[in-house]
């Protein structure tokens, strides 16, 4: 149980170290323009324009693409990596938390063998805070 708690603490520390992030992926594209005499239309050795970079992601069910300037590609790739790491850590936290939760349920709140003690189920008494209206 202690080991699991320590594992969660480590995950939290790693999560706290994550700064910029974005979901999605960076892709590279080459385009063809509208000019018929352009090098991108060359019948033998067409040389398309680019590369152009874009960030594509799906958020709340909507797919979006954003143009990324070449000098920003390294930064955006880093943000994408951070997001992947974030998701991985969250999944790891959930797995570990579930393990810990199962373990706690099996080790705590065991009923008294004599049956005389009042089983409070390990739940703290509810204290109602009085709040003034308005
Ligand atoms: Zn062209």
C-alpha cells in the first residue's frame, strides 16, 4: 500500500513538471499551386511547394488543423510530446489509484469480531457548515 502511494506521489511530481502541451500531431505537407507554368507542375520532375507543417487535433468531437510556422515546429512537437506524456501519467495514476483503492477496501473497515463495536465504516462524521444567506 505504501509502495502504491509512493508511486502516485512520483506521478504527481512528474505531472507538476509538465509545462506547455497540446493534443494532436504535427504533419508535413507539400502543395501544388495554381500557376500552370510553375515548377510544381513540371511534367518530368515536379517540385511541390513546401514543406508546410500543420498541427491536427480533435477536441470535444471537433477536428481542427492549424498551420505551424517552420521555426515553431520544434516547439509544437515538444508540446505534443508533453501532452502524450501527460495522458500516459494520468492513465498510470488511474491504474495505481484503482489498485490502491481496492487494497484499502480489503484492509480497512473490517467488522469487529466481537460484534460489539459500532461500525462507522471509516467515514468521518458530516459537519454542516452554517452559512449566512446573502
Ligand atoms: Zn507551384
